[in-house]
């Protein structure tokens, strides 16, 4: 006797309706923004298998030079941006990976420059390991989520045990 029959029917209909519609609405809302993925922006022209660098500064210089040689970027400007960010906080993420990065004004689309160092480089990773894979992330300053998307995707990829060893065996971009 607390709820009238009309109110009870309305509550049941509303519960069924919201249950039926919520799944597709959630799927639609999650699909609206495609997250940037590493594999979608990698390029063979931005891959250096044998880094000659012995310091993180040298690695950033080597990778920004490669980026500038194969695009319309000003290498010195990008190097300064990446090094400035590196001095704020080291970009070693652990598991043998470093992610130096910079947001570049006017950059048309994100790019990743990959360097592999057999000897390893000290990027001050929290786990104390040397970085053997250095991924220089260059993202448009106008795209605030690009760097986060890429960083999250890379961390997810290299979190798996054995991935670093597999990647270190790669001798070419295709094998990488």
C-alpha cells in the first residue's frame, strides 16, 4: 500500500528502459575519442637500431637529429624542448625503457623516434635499470592528451615480461 500501482509500473518501465539503453550509451561514449597508439605512428625512418650515445643528453640529441632529418622539424629547437623537460624530471620509466618527450607548437601530428642501445643509458629509472629502448615522443602542443595516450600505451606494452628481450633481438624496424 505504500506505492500505487501506476507508480510501480512507471518505476519498472523506467528500470527496464535505463538498463536497455545504458550499455550502448556507455559503448558510444567510450568510442568517441580514439586513443593514440604507438604502432599507429611509428615509422621506419624514425628508427635507429644502434644508438651511439653514451648519455641521455646524447641520446636525445641523436634522436632529435634523426627526427629533424626525416621531417620539417627544427632539430635544435626540439632538442632544447626535450632536454628542458628531461631536466625537470628524468624520463626513465623502468623495465629498460625511457620516454623523453616534448610538446612542439605547430607540429601537425605526433611522432615517435625509437632508439635502441645495447649498452643501455642512464635515464634515472625508478627501478635503477639502464634504458635500452629510448622512445622520443614529440606531440603537438595543441593536443594535450596525445602524450598521455602514447605514454600509457608504451607502458602497457613494455610492462609484459620478456618484451624488452624480444625487442632487443630485433635488428630491423620490421623485426622491432
